[in-house]
């Protein structure tokens, strides 16, 4: 579930500074304090971009007491990918849960499940169906457990690229992806207990700021 929130963070900082500059005098706030705040905000953004890839806010949010809930959602999404991949016989290289785990791996995202790439770019129909189920499984897991999915933009993009390279027509691609989604929805409902167990295992192994990195069990 990669994402880059640097533009959003910068926009919020600029908005805050602008509001302080406009309304500060009416609230009795000295322009000197506005200048200091502006310098600190810009410095924090620069540090965040250089040190944390623009995800410093996510790292902090995940470290706070409520951060475990954020990480649990990521863990459930990635657990969906991992379980369906296992069922489909696709090798999983690693599963990352949380911004810190991703940052340590050199990725700017909240979580990721990495697979061995296909042997060829142009996949036969049966392999496309398998990859469709695996790539749709994260969003399906969120829908099952939360009623909606907030991650998966990169999953949809990758799925679109695989079908685009396949030579299949658009109508077939859409039909097969809808079919794959129905199949994976049904499979996850039947294996919800396993999904929850795997998500908790991944969650317990997710590193956070100020928390030692635990060892994942088998």
C-alpha cells in the first residue's frame, strides 16, 4: 500500500503558516513567533523528507497508543495477500507491516507484500487469474473485516499492467477481474479465522518507533 504524503504534509504546513500570518495579529500573536514557527515547520518538513521519506507523521502516529489500530488494518490487508498467495502456490518474498518496516526496507509506504515476479511479462490466462486473486486479496480482506478498503491503489495498478501486457481484450480483463474478486471474497470468508491469526502474527512482528523489533514466529 505504497503512498507518498509529502505534498499533503507540505500543504498543511503552508496552510497553517498562512493562517497564523493572517489571524495572528488579531489574536495577539507576535510576528516574531510566526517567523519562528515557520522556520520550525520548514525544518521539520525538510528533516522528514530527508530522514523518513515524508512519512514522519505516519511513523509518529503508529508509535502512539492508538497506532496499533492503524497497523492492524495494514496487517489484515497484507495477510490477505499472503494467505491467498500461499493457496495459489505463489512464493512470497517478505511481508512488511507499518511505515517503519517499509522505511527500513527502502520503501515509502505503509505496508507491502512482495512476491517473486512472474517468469514472463505476458502471462497465460490461468496465471492471470491466479495473480488477480492474489492482488485483489488485500482489498477483499479489508472489505470483509471493515466493510470498505482504503488501501490497494498500487495493487489495482499492478493488476492493470499485468492484464495490459497479456494481450487480452479489455472486456475479458474486466470480466475475469470481477470473477477473481468474487472467488477471493468467498475464499476469505471461509478462511476468516486464518486471516485474523495471520494478521495478528504480522502485527506482533511489526516494528514501531520506541519499540524493539520482535522476532516473527513460524
